[in-house]
C-alpha cells in the first residue's frame, strides 16, 4: 500500500504526460502575448521618451558645463537686476523728495523776489536769484531718468540747485534789508514819503502813488481800457529823493531839481514811451511814436484824463513853456 502511494501506476503517468502535451498551444499563445506586450511597451517608450525627458528634472550629474555656466549667469543677472531695482527705487524716492524741496524753495524765492522787487542795495543779488530761479525751473522740467545712476546724478543736481537757490535768496533778503536800512526816515517831505502810506498801482504793484491819486488813476485806467483793451503802461510813479538825485545826475536839467518833482509827492506818472537824449531840444528828438504828441493814445489821454483829475500839465504840452513831456501826467485832484 505504501508502494502504491509512492509511485503512481503507469496508466496514471501516461495520462499525466498527455495532459502536458495538451497544454502546448496555451504556452505558445502566452509567449506570443508576452511578445506583443513587449513590442507595444517598446513602441510606447520610443514615442513617449521625448516627452518624459522634457518634463523630468535633469540630474545635476548630467548637466554640461555650458548649462551650468548659463544658469550661473542667469542667477548673477537676476541678482544684479534685483540690486539695480532696489537702487532705482531708493533713488526715485530721494528724487521725489528733492523735487518737492526744490519746488518749495523756488516758490519761496519767487515770492521773496516779487515782494523785494528792485528794492535792493545791489541789483546783482536780484539778477543772481532770477538766474537761479530759471535754472531751478529748467531742472524741474527735466524728466526723471530710468536708471539708478542717472537718477542719483539728477538728485545731486536737484540738491545743489536747492542750496544755490537758498544762498541766492538769502543774499537777496540781505540786500533788501540793507536797502531798507539805508532809507532815510520818512519825514513826509518830497521824496521822503513812507512807502507804507502810498498805494501800489493795481496792475504794476511795484509802482506807488499817493492813495487818492492812485484811486483816480484806476478809474482813468478803466476808461482807457474800455477803449484800448489794455492798461495804461506806467514807467515811473513815486520817486524817492535819492532816486531823483540819481536822475538829475544822469539827465541834468531833463529831471526836476530834487525835492521839487511831483514824482516825489507820489502824484505824477511817466508813460514809458519817452526818449531823453543829450540834446537841448531832447523833447523834439527821436520820441517814440506811441505816446508822442499827436499819437491817438496821447491825444486820448490829453482829452480824457482831466475828467479823472489827471493832466498833461500846460508846461508839458506841445506849445507850452516846456520841458515838453507828452509822457508826464500829474494828479490835480
Ligand atoms: Zn515825470
């Protein structure tokens, strides 16, 4: 019995061998299937390989030195760009502040110049400040550059212009103070009137007149404006004693003796279109045409100004005893 169990009978072995041979077609089919799968996989790999390599991270070990260099350069460039951007942002912030400072200084200096006008002991201070104002305006009109170095350069110039403008403005203030200190006491005599007691001509505010004369002049100017569509241009009005001395020195008998001119009372104006020349008959020589005797504007003034208490005095008119001054008008109110 033990033998029978250990060794199958011949018939059983035969039957078993026949079963194996009956499996051959399956084996062949399996091999063919495997080959087909392998083929498909291979083709699939060939087709997809470019895609895989394109999207997969590349191991550092396969980078060429050229690629490393390109990356290093890109990193360095990005760092340089970052530094430049930071520098530009900083410079632009400074630029904005420097422009605001210069603009403020310019406005302040312009206001000072307007107030001081020509009341300075040395006119070069006024001219110097005018030049600095022009330079500041030019600088402020310049566009802000696009790179940090150029912006920094412009910032330096803005800062320098602010300093120059401040110095020129201080010099003007000093010169104006010296001019004020030099003024004699205002005793109310001819050419020594207190400017604070006089009134500026509205459209030429550096020119002063006695206030009643100025008010009449404004009314006359309104009437003139209605006809000529312009203000009556005025060259001179109130004149201090010192100024009259200077004019006398320049023009001799062409200017009144200091202390006697109506200009010293703030009750006379000179229209601009006159020519004082070194000639005994200066009033006949080379007078400008616009306000000379016979010109439409002069004749209008001569005819209409008296209604407003302003006259071209009888000594000044054509045929008067002279000096013949068609430009000179006096308040007689
Ligand atoms: Zn005059």
